[in-house]
C-alpha cells in the first residue's frame, strides 16, 4: 500500500499507471498466458478505479507481442467514443464500428471498438472479418446483451470488465459465461489512498410497500411513478436537498421520466437552478445540458438512469437516489457518479430516498465478490424485502413537530411490541389501539394548558397516526384500502373523544394541579 500512497500524492497523467493498475495488468496477462485460447476471464474494479485505462494498456501490450487483432465491445455509443479516444491516447490506432462505418479499410486496423447491437448486425451480415481476433474485451460486462455474440468468438480470449460482477439477469449468471473472476482494489482501499472520494450517506426511512417488482426483477416504472410523484414524496425530496445539499452540485436519479419532470417542476418552482435529462433528448440538447451542469457550481440535474454509465463529472457534490432499486449494480453505479476525487474534494454526499442503504449496505462495504460471482442467488436471497426493512424502522416525528411536544420525554409508541404482548396476555388486538390512543392523549396534555391546545396538537399527529395504523394493520394481516381509511378516521374520532372526556383528570395527574378555568 505504501507504493500506492506515494503515487497518489503525485497525480500522473497520460499513459503512466498506478501500482494497483500495473498489478491488475500483470495478473490478467498471467491468466492469459496460462489459459487456453478460448478462456473467459472477468475482472472487477470499482467505478472510478480506471478500468478503461487498464484495458487500453492491455490492448497496447497485446498488439505489441501478438500477431492477432483486438475487439473492444461496449453497450452504448457514448462508451464507444470514450473508449476509442482512450485507446488513441495509448497509441492504439483503432476503428469505431458504428452503423455508419465504412469497413472497406478494415484490414488496415488491428483494433476495433463496437457497440454490441451494431456489431451483432455486422457479424450476421458477414461485413466484419473476425477470423484474426485473438482478444475480445467487454466493457460493463454484467449486461447480458453481450453473451449472444460469444458464439462468434469461440477461439478468442475474452476479458470482461465490470464494477459489479453480478448479472443484470439473475437467470443468466455470469459464472455460466466466465471461467474465472479476478477481484481488483476495494473501494475502501481506493478511498484510503485518495483515488476516490468518501461517501457521507443520509438515509431516510421510506414506506415503499406499494412498489411492485417487474419481470426484470426490479421495481416497475409505473409503481415508482405513482409513489414518487405524490406531493409528500416531492416535499421530502426538496426538504432533504435543502438540509444536506443546498448550494451544492447535485445529481438526482429517478425511476421514470414523469417523476424526473415532477422533480424539475418542484425545484424550479422553489427557485433552484435545475435541468432535466432523459434518453429522448437530442445529442445537441444533451451536450448543452451537460455543459451547463459542468459550468454551474450549484447546478441540479434530474435524470432517469441515463447517466449511470459513461458519464464522468468530478465536480458532483451530492447524489440523490430518488428511487428504490433491487439492482446492486445500479446502486453502485449511481453512487459512483459522485466518487471522482478533486484537489478540493475528498468526500461527497448521498441522500437515499429508496431504502437502498438498508437493502445493500453501505457503498464500499467489504463485499465478497468471489462468493457473489459463484453464488449470485445465495447473495440475492439474503437481501431483505421492503416489509422486512420497514419492519425495523422506528418511526420518528419530524423535528418541527417534535418541538411541539417538547415537554414529553418520549413520544414513540411501539405498536408491534404492544401487539405481541396483547397476544401473550390473551387480549383482543383492539387493546393495542386503545393503549396507543391513551399515549397520544397523554403527550397532547403534557404540552397543553387547556383542552383547545390539546385538540390542536392531536390534529397535528396525522402522519404519526397513519404510521401506527399501518403498523397495526400489518400485525393483524388486514390492510385493504377501505379498512385502513376507516381505521384512521375512527382513531382520530376516538382520540378527540378521549381528550374531551379525560382532559381535566389527565392534566391534574401530569401537572399536579387542575387546569385553569
């Protein structure tokens, strides 16, 4: 590690590599030399660790020592161009095989860069000669779109690179397509040695049980849009931004274009500098928006997954996850967009509004990538579902509301524990709500001088009451919309009645004197 630290103090540019990058290249070439010609090797390195630098140097060295050609595959056109530019910087003359490429001069090139879909078309049309390809490199290898091309390269060494060696389709695990995984430097090591910035995470307890999971294994856009476009959620997002990121350059990730547009309208109405970007933007619009985002110190950019790969803006100070995901890869990609280090930037903020921290653990946690690669289902099966996550939440009053109950030492009431005790005691479950109403009445009286004060405070407990009713409904396994609505209304009526009938008695018990007339 000492060699890494020394090198990190003196930033290097051009074709010079850090020690951990050299070490990775040596490991990969050793595997290359020892393995058969059709070996499939996977290399893992965190976002920001320099995967493109590493495989560009591998291409340079390979072409120098082998009389065969190289093909680099990406899944997006932007990555094609970036990769081509990096290879050129390493002195590798390369040809981009896009939909407009003229392949009449292909014999003059020893390295090709292609997007997967375009390459698939060219190979099926027999337009590209691949008989001499000895090395195939696959960027962002966790995407399964690449595997359909493997049949064309049965005598080539395939090197896949990814930050997260977990397939985008759990039915097609990566271990079925790769013989071996080499794990690179950890996020924590890259942070310690000042190659990446450290994430400071602000996680909010979110109610996400209304979200539905689609056929791809992740939350559907529709259920996400329904939840994240409501005024409560938009208000929570705006409050979180004001509290943790005001005046900082911020990137917001959403699941759905409609959500992102709602976010755009909400922030613009509040007077903040914000732009929206999705995959319907033209190349010119995208370029203009990203230029504005780069040049504006307090810019906010709300987007829909489009900036998870192939986007590098080191000046980003805050990442807001305004969405939930069940994809570990997406979780790491989104947060990784803020991890680029600068001279005056050693940390960045993450605001999590999707319970993602509770689902996957901290970004940069010590994950066993070998175990995840070899047993992806075992890893995924261990992840908590939303009900399990939310079952561990302790509902906290917002700070402004808690200030209204300053005279009360404790305002929390454990519905689940009270229910368990009522069952043990052979009591009706209705006892739970009776005790909850009594506790709500008590904290209202503790902070009141007369019945009108107490009734006013009771009206402010709406969100607290809703949370308790939701928790109660889970306990009794009865949660139809009509039933919940009735319970909430009934609770409010009973709380008001309880206060009116018992205010004088409660006041004297609490304050040691009767209320003043």
